[in-house]
DNA sequence: CGACTAGTTGAGGCCAGTCAATGTTGGTGG
DNA sequence: CCACCAACATTGACTGGCCTCAACTAGTCG
C-alpha cells in the first residue's frame, strides 16, 4: 500500500510549502510546445506555430512532481488537465475498504485528468512513479481555445476517445485473458509506448512495483512475480529486478494469439 | 453467439431495404425533446425550450431498431451519436478469434457511440436487445451546436466523462471483485437505472441472456446461472428465467460491502 | 548493523472454468 | 392450436489456475 504523500498542487493552493519541498521558481522553466520533445504526441500535434503559441499561453504552469507526490487526489476540485512532459504516473481509484486499483500508467505526451471532464471533482488519484514534469492546462481556457482552433479541438476529442477506448480494452483484458496473457499484453504495450517515444522497445526499466502491475492487471503480486520467472524460463524475456529485456516479442505476441 | 444481423442504418445508407424490414415512414414519428420522457436524463437535460428546439433541429432522424439489429458495426464510419428513446442495447467488442465481449448495456436517455468520438470509425458494435428507438445525432452538427449552447456543451462533456468513468468502474469490478460480488453490483446497478427511469427497482425483466451477463462481468454463463440459484437460495432474490425480484437489496449491497 | 521494503519461491486450498447431461422456454410451421 | 426444434438455462462432477499464507533473499536507508 502507498504511504501518505503530499499533493504538490494542493499544497500550492492551500498551504505553505513544506520545508523539504523544493518549489521550482517559475522562471527556471518556461518551455514551449514548439520546443517540447513530446510535441507530436501531445495536444499540439499537427498545430500550426501560431496555434501552438496560443496553446502555450494558456498553459498556466509547469510543475515538477517528485516521486510519490500526486498531481491531484480523489475529491480534489477539477480545474485542469495535465500534459506529461517527462516521467511516469499511475492513476488509481481507492475502494472504500482502502485498497487501491491502478487504472492506468501514463507517460510523456499523454494527458491525465480527462475522466473528471464534466464533473466538478476528480474521482481518483494521479501519482508520480518517478520525478516528473507536467504542463498544467486550465480546462476552461483549453476548452475555450478548442472552440476557436479546430485542430486542437480534434486532438482533444482524440485524447478523450483514447481514454474511453483504453477502458474498453482493459475490460477485454480483465474479462477474457488469462494472467500470462495479460502480462504479455502489458509488456508489449509498454514496449510500444517506449518505441513511440524514441526509447528502446527491447529493454526498459519498469517504473512500477510488482504490486502495482498486479493491481493494474487484476491479479496478485506473487502471480506477477511467478509469471516473470516463467516467461524468463521460456526464454521470452530476461528479468533483473525492474529491468526487462524482451528477447522474443513475437513469441510474447503469440502467447496472446488472436484473443485480443 | 449472436447470429448474422442486419444494420438498419447501414442498409439505409448503402443497400435497398430487405423486403421484410419495415421502414417506418418519417412522418409517423417526429417527436421532440420537449415531449420526450427521457428529456431529463438525456442531452437536453436542463436546456431552455429555445435550446431544446435547436437540438431538435439537428436530430436528423428517429429510427426504430428491431431486436438483434445493430445501430452500427465495428469499422463503420463514425458520423453520429445515438440517443436512446426506448429500449435496451448492448455494446460489444469482437476479439480476433471471434468471441464477443460485452462492454456495456444502455437504456433510455443514454448516449451510445461516444467511444468513436475523435476516431473516424467505430471500434465495436451496438445491438438492440429488444425493439428500440433512437434519435440520430449527427456529431458534426451536435458539436457545432454545443459551441453555441454552453449547457449542451456541459451535458455532452458529462456524458463523455460518464463513459470514461464507467470504464474505470468496470476495471475495478473485473480486477478486484469475486463473481458473486460482480453479479450483485450488476443487479443493483440495473435496479438503480430502472428506478431512475420510473420503473420498479425491485422487480424487472432482464433483457440479456446469461451468456451476455457473463461476458459483461468477465465470467462464464454457468457461473452466472449458479450464482442466481445461490442468491435465490440465500433469499436475497427470486429468479424466474429473466424475471428478477430483488427481495433484499441491502443484503445484496452487504455482499459487496466496502469493496467497491 | 538492524529495520524495512521489494521481490522470489513453495505448499496447499478454493473459486470459477470445463465438460456434459438434462430441463425449460419461446418461436415457427404444419 | 399444438408439436417440434433450437436456443436458453440449470445442475453436477471434475479440474486447474490463481490466491493465500508463509518462508526466505536481496537491496536500501537511517
């Protein structure tokens, strides 16, 4: 279970920053969409340079989020979406008996907070799995700008729809795949997202624990651990703690077969 | 498994209607939002009468969909959302090996097709579980009108967000509840939706088969059947084929406990 | 160095899946 | 209207995949 963490944004809003928390001075980072490595994956994808500047102007803030800190918590008022510049996040829902269920992992170029669109409050938490960096997009302004900039509007819709579809894919995964197949889907999905971002898709370091993987895939951490060992014994991959080498991606793919 | 069915809308678009298919003449039904029983649950909720009339004008068509017919199929081009006036639908994804996974059940006042927003094609099928009736909302026009009518815009966002949240809730259900708990959640959710629509929440007729329930809840039809029998033996409900009487809703709720 | 967290591995049990037989329901055509 | 058939549903016996509980290792941090 995750220990108590502080919400950087909440603490900026309502309380003096704790002594240990380094708040990056605003001038230190004033990056622009045009120079951002995530440009083509993120909201500005396909926008003209004028439109990108408009988008820049509504980005209210660039925030560094330290590992284990949250972007927002369940119940926090919904004001903004967050575009990830750097790092990795998990989003989760808390059950009433205190367990957490991981709903997704999010990396550079992705938008989090979308599930709260149309509500006044966030339903779950979003927590950094490593030191990360996000752009804060005040939703009211973003929404207004999207009315004026059709390609931004389309991008926004695409991100929203991706969110819905991800839910559907996870239902398929959780509802009809066996544990080994789920893990294979998870690894291949990660590999694909790393490739898209210019990283190696054959070798990467997991940002999440066995327990977090298990939660996301609807199983227990021991099962994840056993499956890693088993897939390694089969020669499909190599596991060294959180470092994963995919030795045979197509073999992993065959595990899933036509079932997905 | 569902047999071959015809897509009413597709056949209207691309092929002459089959002889047996009764196409309701347009003038037979020209209902308006203002007089629709689903008004307060659906997109026009909270709109002024002027705004409702504008919404009426973009509703391109009112369509009767017979049991087993589809509103759209996987791969169909995305042009419209559909507001359910009457009846029940299931939405599903087909796996590559031909199995179907039910993603949701939809009834009066709900909007289907949202997952294709931002894509050009639908990813899954939506099929009527009983003779039903929908309003066709051409998305381009709806989107345009939403820019001009803030409350419509908000409603649209709320429906979209509900879609995302439903996915999350299902992940929670599939990832962390046992079969009996899942069925309890399902029944209580149905009961709640019937209550919202003015029907009895204690006694209702399921529109879906055991297999469809099982698919939705990530289990096998035999398990669903056994659980119905078991819950009946416990005195929590009474099952007679597809007719369900909830004898002890709070008992069902206690089954789930704090786990959701 | 000890306390703690993360991960691995084993033994055993149980929940839900599989396979199979039987009962029930509802639609269709004679 | 009834008989028939196919689809739907129930129930039982058995199996197996994953969970539970537990012991142990490795790495980390004060």
